[in-house]
C-alpha cells in the first residue's frame, strides 16, 4: 500500500497542519521519519488496545538522542514497563488515586483557583501560564502530595521542564531536563521516607506506601519513579490544558457565556478543549510482532504514533475541527487508551474542572492581548506565552 509521507522532524511541523489533514483523507496512516502515524479514529482505538503492541515511548530517549538521569527514569518508569510488573505497579497507583480520594481534594483545588484569580483582580492584563495555570497546577500537585503551597512553584517548574524532553528538540534541553528529573527524584525519595516514618498519613505518597506494603511490593526505586511520573503528568497536563482552554474561550466568547449559564457542562467543555488542543500530541506504541492492519503491514519493532488531534477530528466520527462545547463529541485519545491509559486522568479532569468553575464565576469574558506563543506542536505542547485581559464579573 502506497502511504503518504509526513516529515514530522521538519522545523515548524504541526500535528494540526494541512499536510496531516491531507494525509488523513488519503489513508488511515502515514509514514514518518520515526515510524507510522495513525490519523483516523477507528484505527487509533483499535491499535491502542492491540496486545500485539507495547508502549512505544520507552524508546523515546534513544530515538531522540538524549541520555542521563531522565532517560534512565523514563525507561524504567510505569509509562515504559510492561507485563506483570506494570500491572502490579499500576494496581498500587490506582488504589492510591481512588476517585473518593481525588474528590476529597476538590474543595482545596477550588480554593487554590479562587485565591490565584482573586489576587489578579487588580491586574489589567497578565500572562496566563505564569500567573495562573502553572501556579495552579503546582499547588494542586502539592495538595495531592500533602506538601505546603510554598513548595509548589519549584515543583511546577521542574515538572514543566520535564515536558521539554517530549519534543523533537529535546536534545537542546538535555541538561535542564536531567537536573529537573534529579531534583524530583530526590523529592520523591524524601516523600516516601516521610510516609514510612509516619510524618505523612494523608497524601498520595502515603497512600502509595500503604498499598505497596499491603501487597508486598518492595521496589523502592519503582515507587520513586512512580511519584516522579505522577508529578510530571499531573503538573504538565493541567498547566497546558487550562492555558489552551483560555486560548480557545478567548476566541469563542459566545461559548464562554453559554458555559457561565450552564456550569454543569464544565466536564464536557474540558473534554472538548482536550479534543481540540491536546497537550499530548501523540501516543506511541511498538510492534511486538509482524502483522497486518487494515491493509498495512506493521513489522516487528515498528513504532506507531497515534496523532491525538487528527484522530479526534476525523470526519468519520461525525465531528470536525470546530470548537463546540455545547454537544458531546466522539471520545478523544488525549489520555491514551488500553493498558497504558493515563492513571492520573481523573485527577486532571477534577482539578481542571475546579479551576474552570472558579474562573467562570469571576470572568464574564477573556480577551487575548498580543500574539500568543506556543511550544512546538509535537511531543508535549503548550502555550508558552498567553497574555489575556479578563472582564471581571
């Protein structure tokens, strides 16, 4: 089968580009310098759950050419391991992040958002990421970890720095990424020791330690890596998706006003933000054997990237690229699917909803000031500079 080719290594490449949409109209997948790109929704859902594939991003540091502490952590963390070890560690994390526990933190999440927003009331314009979404994400994860708010900024900056390792230009940030990963690993080790010595009994890490002890899980380094990946995912996702929400609602004032009148639809609005502007631009798998899927041979060892935006806006789903929070849309793969479905997705959905509720009650509208700047639209992306002027209620 003659597949289209997409040069995802080209400077300025975007997963939302016309060349990606044109390739999607031609075929369900395309060739890239780093393997196949899946562009349609049906095949994406099938392959994310296909047991002939394993998590593919374990090889990302080697593919992109980075080494050191981050590469070591990434290859051994929950996101990269498979089989019995993965299932056991995942069960421990799932128990520690039970819905009841996460929902018990919702009032605190709302209080954080309210405090940050109210402190900006006398500021005419401000940069959204630095002033609101990053400090919110940092304080939310500090709450999850039962840490004081004073620790939040440093944690958030280190977690955001790790996100730079997911981009095609990761080598440019190698030293900073490794330093941030080392600091977060040291923090995770301290939190585990604190829980084991009875100085924390209520936070996420204390719950992890109890679950690990109850099941006889004794791999300390695996727990350290689990805490680091939880911090990384928790901060980076919330920070970026809230900023993308502000960007989208600034361009769709009518939908912000509608949401203010229908706040019960906040969860649906969050799903639409992720569908339209996912911070995780692709999910990766690796073939464990050679097989054929929908007329395309996938050879053993091949890398497969599920393009989150392209698959979520596939015309075959009955939707398009139009941002529309008023109607439920086909499910997206912003949190992946299958055995490696994001463990922290309920935390992200809960804290983002808490923040959006508080902003809706305070802002009648959002206006962009100047031209926004964005990280490259590959790997993990985010607004890098988003200056806004809210209209206060």
